[in-house]
C-alpha cells in the first residue's frame, strides 16, 4: 500500500477529526436527558428508569465492540474509506431515528443498531494510522484523539442545552443532520492510499502478526485504561454528594468532574503525541500510566468536590497520551494488510473496558466503599505500567511492513 499524497493525509486527518467529533457527540448527546426520554416512552418508577437508562446508553458501545472485528476485516478487504462512509451515513440515520421512536424497545433497538452501523472513530483511527507517515503518526493520532474526546465533552453539554430550546426529538434530528454533513465531507474529501490490487484478505489476520505477545500486551493495556477511566463514572455523583454535603451544587460539580477528564485529555493529547514521535511509545506509556495511578490515589483522599474536579482534570492530562501511543505502537508492529483487522481488535478491547469499567466500579463502590474504587483502579493502571515495562521491542523501530 502506498502512502497518501502529503496534502491528502492532512486533509484526511481534518475530515476524520470532524467526523469523529460529530459521531461521538451523537453517541453522548442523550446523557443529560436520557432518563426523561425513557420516562416519556412509558417507563415509570425510579429504579426502572435508572436501569433502562443504563442499558440503553451501554447498548451502543457493546454492539460497537462486537461489530468492530467484522468491520475491520471489511476495511482490509474493501478499503478504509468505505468504512468511514458507511459509519457516517449509518450514524446520521440512526441518531435521527432515535428521535422518532415510540416505545422503549424501539429506542433500545435503535441504540443497538447505532453501535452496529457506527464506528466512525475506530475507522478513522485505522485510516489515519495507516495513511499518515510513521514519523508523524503520534501527533496525528493525538489530534484525532482530541477530536474524539472533544465530542464526548461537548455531547453532554449540547444535550443539556438544546432540548430545552427545541425539544428532545428535534435534538436527535439536528444532531443527525450535523453527522450527515460529516458523511458528505467524507465522500468528497477523504482519499485513501492506493491499494495493491493483487492483495487478498488474510483468513487468519492474528497469525500474520510478527510479535503477538507485544500486540496482545498493548491491546490489554488499552482495555485496562478504559476500564480505569470508566469505572469512576457510576460513583462520581454519589461521591461528590458525600464530600460536598447538603445544599451544594452536586449536579454541577458532578458534570464538571465528568467533563474535566475529557477536557484535559483533549488539550494534552497532541502534545503528548509529539513526545511519542520523538521518544517512542514505551517511556510515554509508562510515565502516563504511573501519573494516572498517582492521580487516582489522590482522588481517594480528597475532602471537597472542587478538589475532585481539579484532580480529574489532571487525570485527563495523564491519560491523554496512552490510547494514541497504544494505537501507534500496534500499527508499527503489524503488517499493513491486516491493520484494519488488528486495530479493530483494539476497538473491541477499548469497548470491553467501557462496558466492564462502570459495572466493576458500581459493584466495588456498593460493597467495599467509594474510596476503594479509586484505589483499586490505581492498582489496575499500575499493572498496566508493569506490563508495558516488560513488553519486548516496544520502541520507535518496531513496525510491520
């Protein structure tokens, strides 16, 4: 496979950042108003509303993780650009459909379909990783990661403001329209490097990986990081309520705490990406994982909600370089003709952390205490740092053909 022209990979990156931002925004815009929408669709009772809200929110991430390997194989066979076009159009239609449902089961079905047909961010990661010059891949993946994280940051903010102005259903339609713009931009301006016409799909892509121990360790590290990040979300509001006491703006502080991590990561990711290009993945990953562990330990010791918000911001800076460095290191360690399949496994690993993290965080918080969640999660990231330290050949020269 040949690289895209110098100007083409930069244009690809710009479109992929916009498309990833809008599609992640579409996945998260419903967070603030989801319980109200669930109730509007006929679910009553506090416990039932909470359970359905959690199920509907998680459904798309679960479906996305399960579908990622299939779309990765498709990308290797038919091209990465087609994956982006398919995902953008699928997301635009599904987000709009979410505003048209009449029952809770229809909403659940649409969210599952959104996960199955979506995946723009993972497809963009594959295209950017394979079409960008290797010496700029860390910076490019950092920029893309910033777009993805910014979508997760802005989505809930839009979901908190827009429904009051135009209504819940119209909000879905408006966001679907914005994603459709990303679809048009992808069709018009994304250019995929020329592919070898004689190349065929590999039936066993994992067998083509030269160093499976290295890639397996990197996949595990990505899953551990997302597990650590998402394990805190179910307990943030309750934790802040206990810290702040009666009369405090608990909802505001909880929203700031949840957004602070994404904001810190979005700002820091490109800068940490340059460090990865300059010094290699291993030192960046170890330093980031150790810093993340430290911020988690301190979060278990805070005495006010504002302290937690500040530490969540610092944690975002700490985790900023981890996932782009993992993705870049995997890309350097695998052959190009199986890049889609293997990077799709990375998407599935991240989705596993996104699903398991809240479940484990809620379980530990309920049975062992809220502060224990932070300490236990710190041990998870420390284990990730130890794993990275023992992985062989994790440096800038590791790479596949």
